[in-house]
C-alpha cells in the first residue's frame, strides 16, 4: 500500500475530512499505515491547516489528536516526533481568528494532551502560552496594512463596528467560505475516486468493480450536493449585494436631488445679494452726487430748493411836512406822490416775523397820509390766507378811530391845515 501514497492522495484525504468520528478515524488509520511517510504527511497536514476555514481547522486538530494518541498507544514515536515540529505553530494558527466556541474545543484538545503527556512539557507550555497571548489580544490579529481586524466578531457579524446593513452580507460571505471549503474537499475526493476507477490499467472482478462504482456514485453525489449548496450560498450572497446596491443607488438619487435644490437656492441667494449690493452702490452715488451739487436723475439741487424770497411788507406811509406849515387838501395827492417817490426811511423795510408786526403792516394798506383809505375791491385780497377770526378782530379794532377821523375831516373847511 506504500506505492499508493502520494501528496495528492494525502491532500484529498485531508480535504474529504468531516466532523464525524468515523471519517476522522479512517483518515488517521490510513496516514498511520504509511508511517514511513510520517514527516511528509505532517508537512501536508500543516500546509492544509494554514489555508483552511475555522471549522476545517478544528477537524484537522481532531485528526492530529487521533494520530498522536494512537501512535503513543502503539509505541510508534514517528508521528509524535513529526508533529512536535509543527504542533506549536499549527495550534496557534488554528486557535487564532476562530469563533469562541471553536477556540474552546481546541483548548479542550490541548488540555487532553497535557493530561496524557502527549508532548514534552516545554512544547505543551509553549502551546498554552500562545493561546493566552491570543486571548489577551481579544483573539484578533491586525491584518497587513493595519486596516481591518479579522476577529471572530467581525466575521460572525456581531462586531459593534459593523453597520446593520452589512450583517446579512457578512453572514452570507462567511457561509460561502464554509461551502467553498466543503466543495473543494468533495470535488477532490470525487475526482480522485473517478480516476481510480476509470484510469486503472486492469479492471477488478465484476462484483468488486460494481462495489467500487457504487462508492464512486456516492462520492459524486456528495460532491454534487456540495456544489449545489455552494451555488445557493453564492446566489444568496449576490442578492444581499444587489439589495445593498439598490439601497445605495436610492440614497444616491436622493442626495443628488438635494444637491440640485441646494445649488438652486445658492444661485438665487447669490443673485439676490448682488442686486442688493447694486442698489446700495446706487444709493451711495446719489448721496455723493447730491453733496456735490449734481443730481443723479435731473432732480433739483439744494440751491434750487431754497425758499423763495419774500418781499417785505411796506410799513404805513408817513407824509412828511414842516412844523407849523399848513397843508391844503388839494395838495395831499401831490405830497403823497412825493412821499412814495422818496420814502422817508433810508433803510429797506425788515421782514416782519411777529404777529404784531404783521398786523401793523396790514394796517398800512388801510391808512393814507391823512386818514382812512377808501375801500376798493382790490383791498379784499389783503386778507387772503388769514384766519377769519383774526380779520374780524382787526376790522373791529380799527373801525371806530378811523370813522371818527373821517368825520372830523369832513367837517373841516378847505382852509384848515393838517396837523
């Protein structure tokens, strides 16, 4: 049977390993049968262990445990010595990155090794120290580049740092990894058995050949089921990815709409701000232009808006005459014209601002040089714009004295002088 040993055969046996007791014992016995190849079998075991999933690593630890215990019981030190070279690093690789339940099972196996003295005390202590160091680091190892920690929490989707929408994706990805490992093992076994039955130089007897073909059918059926299961796992993973992709696309559309709305508001705000600043600048130009005496739109300047000059009211006419000189009534018009031509005041009349001065100026229009002026239709314009009560009071105040003067003048003769 030694001639049937090869690396591919060992790899196939290791890939076909499952968690059943019978499968583990069968593979262990086959490896132990080829004890002359103990070193090579141990190397292939360590090689498969490093590239396996956590569940597959536990199966390989179980296989190593079966081999070393059976070898010790049968006094065959070949496998004990061969596994002692790789058991520390292999146990560390199997323990690191596995879920807590698998880690507990591996620790249980190592505890059995201590109880039964399978390995030397130094080797046993080194294995346990490696486990303790991993536990102190929370069972996680930084990946190269320092980006993610591929610990049990992250792979199982229970890490608090994993968003909820990624949990189904991580679970389906983990399932794919497990299915892929099973598919690889099943396909390897099926291909190996198929080659044995159809590439043999000599066919065995018909009953033996029929039994072998029946075994091959079972192996191929197992591989077929494993492949279909892996296909279903990948389809589920793809659906999770597509669902997450659709959510991301919907969120992207909403974000783009919000961005367009913000852009429109920003454009409107910028245009409004520019208009307001333009109006402010125009107002400042109008103010500076007004201060310089130039209107911005043809408006009047402050000099044009000055109040119009108001002609001062003429005071009552005073007719001058020499003291003691008699003035005839027929000379009154002449004297009056002279007084108007040469007014006795050397200074121009002042603008009357008080009410009393206004009344005095108004009285000058009612009096002549010697007595009451006869009312004319034009005199009614003097009281325009004055309160009616004030006009009535003014007329009552000056009506009686002027009437008395008029009566005296009418009684005088033409020879009387005007005092």
